C-alpha cells in the first residue's frame, strides 16, 4: 500500500469534504437571501435567546469574515460573522441560534461538549505528530512508527466523533428555539433545517475521512 495508498485516502477525503463544502455554500447562499418575517437580525436573535435562557453574561459580537461564526466558551462570547450579525436572513438567524445552542450546552454542562474541550489539546498534539511518525514508518524505519501513528491518530478521530453530537444537538436546539420563540415560522424554519443539515454534514465528512485514514493506518501496520 505504502504512501500511494495514503494519497488515495486523501483524495477520497478531499472529495467528501468538497461535496460537504459545496452543499454548505449553496444552502447558505440561498437562505441568506430569504429575509425572515419577524425582522429580527442574527444579533437580536442571539441576544433574545440567551436572555430567555438566563445567559445574560454571554456577549454577542460581530466578527470579520463569512461563516466565521462561533461560540468562545473561554470568553463567554457568541461571535457572528458580519452579515449574520446585522441581517435578518433565515440563514443568519439559523446560524446565530446554532451558536447560542453551544452557549447553552456550555452553561448546562453538556457532557459531549466537555469531552470535546478536553480532547482539544490531545487532538492538537496528535495532529502534529502522527504524520511525521507515519512518514518514518513508510520510508523504511519499520511498522513500529506506523503503530505509534495509529495510537496518536486515535486522538484525532475521537475529537471528530465527539464533535458530531455537539454540533447536531446545537442544531436541534436552534430549530426548536427559533420556532418556539417565534423568530421563524415553521415554513421558514425549513430553511434552518437545510442550512444546519448542510453544516452538520461537514462534521460527518471530517469524521468519515478520519475513520478512513485510521483504517488505512491499521492495515498498513499489519503488513
């Protein structure tokens, strides 16, 4: 199999990730042009949901870029990309509610989120070290280094797997809050499902690519 096998795995992974990215861009582009009937912007939506859930200490701030939205658990800040912050598009309020979902997870001690936070340093170290060890093994220093790469890569895979319930749960919360709080009608919230489902697939694609890589490394370590 050798290094050529890894190239094939990477090409397959890039194809899966490319499909996921295209789906996100198309869904977001479509529903960023559809304005919500409530007229609430992403920033107003995030603030309202946070306050209704008792999270008055969590700030809402704009951040430069497109789809750079995220929740910072350390600073207790929901950061929304400029368009999502200032506009009342279906896509914008959907993304805002999703990020608020993460803030609620953080406040409630949602276990998968705590696990993911704990895995961040492990995943960072593993992602930096597994490839050099893999290369040493492929280019003649023996399967021992590939086996070490397998052990390290388990940390990367674990991070991607734990991320799935975190993201899916935040999206489920977002849909429920947008409809229950009257930000979007059930018809409008169909766009929420499409935007957030597309975003969720990017995480599924990352986990699947990691799984394929791990299986490849396991097979290679047995040769």
